[in-house]
C-alpha cells in the first residue's frame, strides 16, 4: 500500500520540502541525488528541520542530524537518537510513503 507525498520534481537538490504525512509534518530531502523522508520533528524538543551544509538542522536549538540515517550528530538532541525515517519509493515521477 502507498500514500502519495509529493511530485519528485518539486524536491530540489540541496533543499527540504515540507509535506503533510497523514496529518503530521514530514520533510522530503534531496541530498547528493538521493531522496530521504523524515517526520519533521527534532528528537530534542520537536522543532522543525531544514537541510543546512550537508546535514539536517533543528531550527529551534541547532541540533544536527545525518541526512542519510537520521542519526543525531550534535546536541542538544540526544546523541543516541534518530529522526523517524519514512520508507519511500519513487514511481512515475511521484514520491510515495510505502506502508511496511
């Protein structure tokens, strides 16, 4: 089963695109040609994320997360935490969340 998130061409290289994920904010990121999707919620206090200099950055308190894995790289987010990554696939120019 699939849930449409966004058109593939709406996600630009080096940028984040916020989308609705079943009533919750999510972000889609194109980084080094690869697409990644996460619930848009920092593991520290729930702040929103933006792509910045090759990592995801919490705009509230400057926590950093690895774009490919979602793993925390810089406090105040706990260093053993990860963003919630969404499984996705691209089909016919559209990005879908794929129900496991």
